[in-house]
């Protein structure tokens, strides 16, 4: 065994990672090599001294100081924390919340026509009728409440008509789904909004 | 079963101050010992322990229960020590960043001259020499050596605290050990 290998073994030994077979080899080398034996003794000595360093306790008043230094109240679990902990859920929840709040806003607006969508530039509003003209293309979804919808052109997303009617011309093309909701009749819709009302207003 | 610290951390997160005080009681002496050995200064060690708990308190929401609480709290304390030591000796911090493959010579730090005398009184002559020698340990070995020898951590635990591979921790322990041995041998 070379002295260099023996030194590497010494460190492994002190790490507690030297297998039995290598331990035997090291022991054998130390019995033949005074330089390595002296080095090993010095290493063990250092090791023992380090471990024997006294543990000084923290000052007695430290706990008190620490507890006093803390902010008065821990801020309640923030929205962002919840988002961080539930990344998948939260995206869906935020979406649902936005959807619900916009619906509730519409509800509160009473019988007025309300129109929501990502791309309202390409629609024409006449009174309570919303028209997607022929040759026009609306990107994304359209949500219409309390009104008529006439589609002659293209809609790239879903169409939702609440308390209204939808007329599709032969030239119309809807990429997504068409959904008509009658709030008076639709049980699911009723449940959803009443649940949200309870949540939001505690009634 | 969850260890006690995780349970306490949960209670503290909900605003239970007594649970947090229990966490402080569990860790303050260990952290003080670590910081005192790393900083060689009682006052700074005390500041670091205080700052550690303040950070723990503020960031309880970020504690990931998949890791041990001790790993998390030691990481915060060690990082605070390293930051302070870097600020204390900006010239040497560059060296501390250098590769593990470089030699030991020339990387020793100057001992700090702001030690408080009362801490010296508690130590025997041998212990004083060791104390001073630890102060000359390059930063990158110091954290590893302090966790290994003054907190009795396994190499695996150290690698988790410092977020570095076990092989790097091992190399640093070996070099730190050689550094101390060479320095101490003529003195003892
Ligand atoms: Zn040899």
C-alpha cells in the first residue's frame, strides 16, 4: 500500500466509512510505516480535541429576547401561500372565482344586456342583440346575458348565452360549445350562485 | 409519525406562540454553539441565533414538511453565518468561492480581533489554541467542519443543510481536517 492511499483511508476511517477489509490493510500499513502512523495519531488527536470543545449554552435571556423580537401577530395565511401550496388547484380555483364573480356582477346588473369576451372588437351590438357579422372572426369565448345573439361569422371559443337566445346562420362556425342557460330553470346554475352568495356574503 | 418539531411548526404557523417558544428552547443552544464556533464571537453568535428564529417565524409557511425541520433551521443559521463572515472579510470571501481542487496554502483567513475576552476565560489553553485555529479555517471548510464537529452531523445531513453533494462535503471535511492538523500539530 502506498502512503497516499493510506492517508485517503485514514480520512475514510475518521468519516466512519472505511470497510473492514480496508481497515485491515490500513492497520497493516501503519504497523510498517512510522510516518503514516505518526500522521494518523496526529489526526486522531485533532479529532478528539475538536469533539471535546465545550458547548457554551446560549445566554439565559435569549429565549425571552427572541420571543419579544417577533412581530406581534403572524400574518394570516396569505392567498399567495395558498397558491404556492396548491399550484394545480389554485389555477382552477382562481378561474372559477373570476368566472363566478363576473356572473354575479351580471346578476346584479338586472335585466340589462351584458357581454363578456376576450375579443369584443369583432362583434356588433344593436339594442339587445349581439351580432357576429359574416366574415368576422371572434377569438376566444363569448358570454351574453339578457340578450339575443346572432352568429353569422366565426367564433373561436365557447358561446354561453344566459337568459337569452342564440341564432346561428348557415355561415356561422363555432369552434367550441354553445351553451344556453336559463337561470330560472337551471338547477345547477342556481346551486352554484347560491353557494357563491353564501361564501361571499355569509347569508 | 411526524417528529415533534414538525408538529410544533404547524402549531406556530397557526399563531401558537407557546409552540414557537418550544422550538426556540429546542434549538437555541445548538444554534448558539454553531454560530459561536463559526463566528468566534458571542455577541455576533447571539445576533445570528436571534435573526435565525425571526426568519423561521416569518417564513414558517415556506417550511417544506418533506425535509427535516432541523435541516431547514440549520440551513438558515449557517447561511446567516456565512453571509456575515463574507462581509467581515471581503478579500477572503473570493478565496472561499474558489474550487475545491486548489491547494490549502494561502487560503487561511486572518483571525478576527474582535473576540470578547470573557469567552476566552472559559476555555483552557488547549481549547483556546483550537478556537483560534478554527478561526483561520477558510470559509468553505468552516461551515462543513462546524456542522460535523460541533453539531455531530453525518456527511449526508451536512449535504442537505448546505445543499451540496455528499462528495463535496467529504472533500471539504478531509481538507478542513488536514488544515487543522497541520496548524495544530506544532502548537500542541
Ligand atoms: Zn505510509
